[in-house]
């Protein structure tokens, strides 16, 4: 199975590119599903579907073509299926706090639920081999990074907090009931959490496996957009995902000859040249602005034919892992791909079984092999695009 993530700054055209890729692959014979991870769904709009076609309450996906399906996450429906006990408890707490019942139901949908539901579907389709290719039309960059970080966060919570929290709630429930009207969660709440975790367990390894999943960053030839693409490249590496292409969209073609556009064309070329210098380890694909809006099957076909005229959309263009573990003499090394950063921008910490790397506002917990657990960080240095963390075995010192 192949999983492709298309993401980028809001408005760069990633939904059109994801939809066009899905259409292209389906016509090459791959059974393909395109899933929208953006809460402001526009995937159905890209395919220019009638509303009646996408309103299928009994099936989360709808068929577009012979071998092409699309899915827009329906959070209200999925909450009833996967989060019933959790939402029920949250609504109870909010009701006790004085909120109207209808308002409480709305507020009980907290951030992250939609991303977890998407992970549930992806893991289900992967385990069941439902499709040959899963294409993810991701939300804008910041939300996409939250999406790929959720498996790590949940793993950490289930390993370090969940069992203790469940045990304490069971012990304290009777006592708290006597002094407070706000109830503690019952055991079915914790069982619901455990069941959810079981359903997405292993998805972190699927997303981090460059022989299954790669990220493609969609950008425009503009300064702010290229700069955000650099940050996105770095942060996806931090979370262990492999970026195997950068797609520069909406380039003015040479056939646009009016003098009004000369300055725009020069500016675009400058940032295309800069992008070629920044992203030296991945291919850069270009999409020239079409003479009409990209909408529906015909528009997406034109876009896909241009983008993939000389490249195979399902191929792997980079399979280098973001994390590499080595032993050199009596020392251990973690090599982490982190392009576009300076040493002072990185903060490191170590706990018994993980190294914590923080860059800006993003933090990643890197699980360590068993042989690394007794070692402590002794140095860190940037070597090219990689941060090399050296750990020395405390027992040998």
C-alpha cells in the first residue's frame, strides 16, 4: 500500500493537487481513496460533485470513478461511533457547569477529535488493505503537524498517564461524589479511550515508514509561502516523516506576455531559483497556471496530466529515514534529519527510554532502542542537514 500526504500553506492549491493525483492514479489502475483532513472540507468542491452524491449516511466514502473514492470526515457521525462514552462524560461535566444541553453537545467536540478519527480510518484501510493508495488532503501546515504528532502524544499518554489516571479515578470516585457535583469519569470512559488507542495502534510506524508513506509539500513561488514550506519540511522531519517532493504551483507560463505580468514573472522565477537551492535533496515539480479554473473531472485531469507528464505519482522519490541509530565504538549516536535550522534553535532532554527534541514550539519524543537506554547525551552537533546526538553509556564511564 502507498500513502501520500499533500500539505502546505492555506490557499496554495493542495486540495486540487491531491484530487488530481487521486484521479490520475485511479486511471492508472490503482484503487485509490482521497481523504480530506481539513475541517473546512473542499474536496467535494474540487470534484464538483452534486450535494446528493456526497450525502451517504451509511457509507463514509463515496465513489467518484471506477477506481476512485473520496471521503470527508464527518465528525458528528464518527463521535457517535467511536467517542460515545467520552463525549457523554464531557457533556455531563459541561451540563453540571451550567451550560445549555445543546451548547454542551457542541463544546464537547474538542480539538484533536477529527484528527484521531482520520487516523482511525487510515489505520483501518491499511490493516484491511482496502485500497492500493491512500491520498491525504491535509489541512494547512500547522494543523497537519498536529495531525502527525497525535500518535506520539497518545502513545506517551497511554504509557505514562492512562493507567494511573484510571486507577486514581476508581479509588477517588466515591469520595469525590460526596463533596462535588462534578462527576469523575466512569470506567467505560477509560475503556473507550483504550479501545480508541487499540484502533490506531501502529499508525505511527506506518506514517514514519518511507517505504509506505511520504509527504509532498505544495507551495507557490512567493517569499512567505516558500519560507513556510521550509519550516514545514523541517517539522515533518522532526516528527519522523519523509518528504519526497516539493510541488511549486501556479507558475505563470511564458505564454503570458502582457507587460503587466513581467514583474510577477521575474519575482516568481527568483523564488523558484531559491527553492531549487533550499530543497536540494528532493525533486521539485512545477505546475504552470492553467487558462481556466481547476474544477471537476476535466480540470483535475488537465492538472494531473501536466504535473505527472514525466513522473510517476505513486513512485518513491526519497526513502531516507528521518531518524537513524548507530553505535560508534563505546558511544551511541542518533542522527536526526533537521534541515534549515541553527544549533541554538534546538533544545534536548532525555528520559529513561526517550530523547525529547524541541524546535521552536514543536516537540518530538524519540523512542530509544533498548541498548541506548542507559546512555546519557554527551554532545550534539549539526552535520549538514542532520543533527547528530551522541550518548555515552554511563555504566562504561
